[in-house]
C-alpha cells in the first residue's frame, strides 16, 4: 500500500485560464524495489505521492483518486500507480494493442527540458498489456516502439480478461524503466542530482465511470494527453538518510502514524482541505483549527485520541458516537482533503518532505555548524544541549528553522548558561541543570557535573543569551542551511 508526502511548487502556464503546472522531487531509492505490482517495498514508503490528479474533461460520475509515486537509482526510473476503482475492466492482451479502451495508466517522459516535444510513452492496462511510443525528432521507425529492459507488473497481471465485479476496489501498476532508453535525449545517464525532466502521468477508465485524469493539468480547449507543453517538472534528488515511514501500519517517531491518505498531503490538497474545513467545520470547531464553541481545537499542542488518517476520516465521515460530533455528509474526496489539512496543523518536520541533501546536512551538522559540540544524535555528540535523535518527530520544520536563525526570548529550563567562581577560586562555565535556594547542579563545557552548595559560591552570573547560536542564517550558505534542515527533519527514532 502506498503511504503518503509530496513537494509541489506551482509555475503558471502561459495560456489564460490554465491551472498551474506541478513540480515533484524524485527521491533516490536506498533499498531494492521488486517489480511485482504490490508496491509494498520499504523504498516506496519513503516516496511522497506526486499529488492529486486533475479531471480535465470531467462532466459527471465519481472522480476516483489515483496515488502515483516515482523513484530512481543508477539504472532505472521506477513508477508506481495505486488506482481506486469500483469498476475494473480490461480485455486487450495484444502487445501495443489499444489499451486505452481498458482501465489503464500511462507515463509520458521528456528527458530534456529544452526539447519537451521529444517524449516517450509507457501505457499499461489493468491486466498488464503495454503500448509504447517514441515521439522524438530522431525516431523514424513505426508508430510503436520497443524500449529495452522494461520490467512491469500489475496486480491483475496476466489475466486473459477482467470483467467488472462488485468486489472491485483498486488495482495497481509497478514498472522499472532503464535509463538507457533515454540516452539520445537526456543530458546525463544516469541523471545527476538536481537534473530536471518533464513528464506527465495519466489514468483513463474502462467501461463504467470512464474518467480521464492527469497529474499535470491539460490547458482548457485541448483534449489530448499528448500535450508536452503541459508536462510537469520533476527533479532527481537524493534519498532521505532515514525512512520517514516503513509500512502503512507502522508508527514512526513517538506514536506518529504514517499517512494513508489516497490524495497525499501536497500543498494543493491541504489548501483545498483548509477551505472545506473553514466552511464546513467551524460551526463547532474554531477557524483555522482553533478552539470552537462546541468542539476542541484541532491544532493545539496536546495529545489527540484520533491521530491517523483513517481515524480522522472515520470520525468526520461517520461522526463520533456519544458526542456532539455528527457525520459530515461530504463526499469522500472532500473528507480526505480535510484530513490532510488537520494533519498539516499538527505536522512535525518528519511529516513533511523537507527538501535538501540530508547526507550533506549531516556533514554540516558535524563541521560547519558544529552542532555536535553540544547536541547528541544516536549516542554521538555533546551533552550541553538537548538530544536531537528524535527532533524530526518533535518539532515542525518551521520551528527547526527558527531555532537555527532566531534568538530565543526565553531560555528553556536545564539550559541556562552560568559563569561562577567558588570561594576556593575555581571558575566554572556551563549550564545550570538544576538549582534551588541552597544548591546548584552545573554541567561545565567538558560535560562534568558540579554539585555546588550556594555558600561555596563567591560570584555568579547568568548570561541572557542562550548557548544555542542563532546566526546560521548568516554564517551558513542558503544551501548548507537547507541541507541541515533536511538532515534534522529526518531524525526520527524507529
């Protein structure tokens, strides 16, 4: 099952009335991906979904959601689809046959952003029949094309046909496309970190409720998936040092559940959820997640009984027995958007995918920023500051950036700097761990604990500035700071 997260940054299409083109960071897989159509490998759990699909030509019927993810390694581009579908049908079994008549998905890939009209297609129906085309300025062969070494499977792979069934719920596709197929167009094979390609992801329906949808929206007035000027942009990035989630049912950090939201948690989904929440939920709960007249604040720093996507969805859809919480009476897709918004109100850094090179951020942590002088991670580092082994599950990304760039107005208990001289002339510089009217417990900069009776203190000074530097916005480059934030956001105890 696909888990959920995603990085979407909008840029505007030139045509009037067009929706923004999305962007997506393709994470490098740090563990093997087995092409079996199940999408249950640990690597897939690290990748955020690309985001909500657009129903460009919708007229009527249910807009069933699609979850898509993309990953890469030195050899392959990996694509995974999870399609919610109550009416699955497929009949085409001939190679390069008209699979678009069936329930099918397709990926359009343009490896060179300066030549978006040079693109390749991989179209697969629910029973595993594939059609390929090479639409480039150098291809002079037949209308179809034989890519090299593509491995793919669907959850219904190999069936002679698939008829609709009352038991239909979903189907999935998983494929690995060797990069060598794009050597004529791609700037680098394999891609280098930061390389950008253009692509689009499509899904089309079978017989009943035959809907068409795409990841990157098609401009108004155009009724074709083959619209390279509307392809979104993807960027190849490194993988997180630590997986943000392992399996959908596994908890991460301190009881924080991984996401199972079929719409993902991209910025567009969250913003749509915010609008729905403020228009539908604020009779009882407060605006923007604050406390209401009859319902609790949903964005407070407190423990919540319902924290997972599924728990929240059930509470909104069905209400909560024995309370004033009624069923919402909203379509499932709208409820999932509200769930994404509520989760965003409580999100820690590990709930987001903070962009940046986390491996380089680890180096910055140890060297340029010298954080390990005071902070410990996984048993290594200093003791003057808090242990940061689980900081990604305890603080939001905004809080992490603020801690690195803004002075703290109040120094937390246990970290108050102190400089004192004892009656015997010993000078101690460190932090106060505990104190009362009669004694102090001080940790010095060598991490030694001093138990001091106040009658032994000759002079004592409490500096007003924390030992935690707040100058990293100036002392580090923007890239180093972002990489450090990426590293810290992934510090989650498993």
